[in-house]
């Protein structure tokens, strides 16, 4: 029976594959609240978690080498991710299911594949270590022990919060505000008229600095704002915020509060009646503007200004490295030009930013894994208990890595750098298939959004292949 025949002869739920999971329950789409401003948050969380090494190290480092001529890639990367995020949100708005559950409807292990790739990419506690290193520039001490303390604090934050999403959202809002403060102060005290004159290079001098290597370019494009598993977690975050059909699904809550568990598995679907379609159009409009005015705007403005700050302070200096040591040198120059207070403020906001990113990374890694395990493998399990178990497993692994003094080996570094791009290459195509096949025609992606997914598939696929080809000789040489 064709899709159109099934729609005419049955319900919207008939479009969903049932070999692995059952059909979703048919319900009406909840109406969006009159004051949608209170629903703003998931885009800020996405921007906040994404504002990490790429914004404080990678793009500023590139600006220190080639000026502002590669910042255009940040806009390209973040806009590509905007369309990916919106297709991820489309499925969850319409069903209350995460996209990993949707993928698992086609093949049971798709969700597990992406969860494992996300865990692999985030297993080494690089963000916490970088945050601790930046904090040590201010207070001294051994970064390893500071990082261990940070990991334990992250575990406690995510465990003790009555509703995990709420504390994560508040933390990221404070982080975004702190970065905004840094930008404002820098605009007055550091960036000169001559530096501002370099800003048009973003458009007029746009270039591809191939001398920096495809691995660096892939990382810059894939992680401009988010990337990899973080994009997939948009499903979980908007569901916990109560977007669309996600309002029917309980949130992840602390086990210590005795609250009810989050219950994923199969979701809900609505029939395309006139009333439901009116509600859908309002939800879809709001979700798009929420992402544009938070995730896209905050990310691009931040990358532009942190790059401009690096250009204003360390452009042309030799011996700079694409590591946290780059931020140390930048802070030293700021201390010399403005005063020790500003260098310390720069390092503190950087450390706080990376700490916020580390918290979000542990959260979304655990969310994805818990959702997949509960949905496809452990259907009688408590998702909240799975989530907190994975959180503390990630914390424990990070602590062990730091205690034994392991550094990230070259092979793991290269593979981890490519993992995000490879994931996006894979799920761009899966999103296209999912939203075109199981959703009713009235809410399927339009032609220009299909083209955006095809573009993401080709972009990340091509860059991943080029990166792997370039890195193979280096890996052989390291062996």
C-alpha cells in the first residue's frame, strides 16, 4: 500500500515503521502559549554549550594567522547547522520522539551508533581540562586537580537539579551573558578603529586558508556553534521545554526529589486537521525564530568578536599554537595593554565558558545514550536512572584519565576531530529520509530545506573524506 493510500485510509500514525517500535499514539497538537517568550531557551542552550574551544581557541587562532578572512566559514557552518537543527526539531515537534528514536524505527541500532560516536568524541575531558588550565592562569595550582574538581561539580549539578534542563538552561544563559560582557568591554578598551576596519574582510577578503589543513577547516565548519551529537540533542532539549507534542513527554528529573521518571519510547502524532495545522504553523514559526535569534545570532556574533579580539592583540605573532596556550598569550597581551584586571577577566570568562560547555557536553552525551538504551534495548528501565548512571560514568572515566596522566594520543585526536563531521554527514541523509517518509505531507520539509540537507550531506561528507585522506600519512608516520 502506498503512503498516500495509507493516509487516505487510515491515520497519520500508519506512516510510521513498526518493525522495531510500535505506532505513536494519535493526539491533538497542544496549542502554543499566548506568551511564547517563556519558551525561549533551547537555542540559548545550544549556543551556550557550543560556545567553547571553537569560539575561544579555534576561530581566534585562525584569525591570528590569516586575519578575519575565514570568519565567513562560521556563518556558513552555523547556518548549515540551523537547517539541521530545524529538521531535528521538526520531527520532535510533530511526534514528541527524539530523532534517534525516529532513526531507530528504520534500523534498531541507528540510535546506538550515534550514541557511541558521541561518547567516543566526548570521552576525553578536554573541555574541563582547558577550563582548568585557563583558571590556573588566575589562581595558580595544578590544572589536573582543578579539572577533577570541575568534573565532580558537573556531576553534582546535573544530579541535584530538580529538573535537569532548567539548571542547564540557567547556566548557559549566565554564560552567554558573561561572554556578552567580555565583548562589550573589549569593544571599548581593546579593539581600535584600525581593527574595526578589518571587519569587512569577513566578506571582501573571504578565503580558504588551505595551509592550515583540512582537519582544522572541518573542525571550524562542523563545530561553529555546535556540531556532532549536540545537534541531535535539540530533540531532547525542546521536548523538556515542552515544544509541540513534546509537552506530552515527562522531563528528566532528579532521582533525589522522588519525582516521576522521564518516559521516552514511542511518542505521539496528530492528524492534519485545520485546527492542528493552525497550531503547527504557529509552533513551526516560533521554533524557527527562536533558533535564528538565539543559536545563530549569538554564535556568529561571538565568533566574530572573539576573532576580532585575537586579530587586535596577537595577529602576526609567530609561534602561536592552536591550543589553550594560545589563550594564555592572548590574555597576557590584554593585561599589558589594558591592565591585569582585564587579562584575568578574559581568562575567567573563558574558563567559565568552557566549564559551561563541559557541563552541557556531559548532559547531552548522557541524554542521547539514556534515550537510546531506554527506547530500543532496556524498555523496562528508568530513563532518569540511566541518565544519572551515564553522567557519573563519564565523570569517573574523565577523573581516571586525569589521574593516570593520560594525554589524548594523536590517533584518538584525529579520529575525534573527524567524528562530528562524519556524524553530521550521516544524519543529514537520515533526517531527509525520516521527515519525508513518516510525517504527513502537510508538515514535511519544503524543497529549499531538502536542498539544505543535501548541502549538509555533501559538505560534511566531502570534508570528512578530504580530512581522512590528508591525515592517513600522519597517522602512519606517528605509528
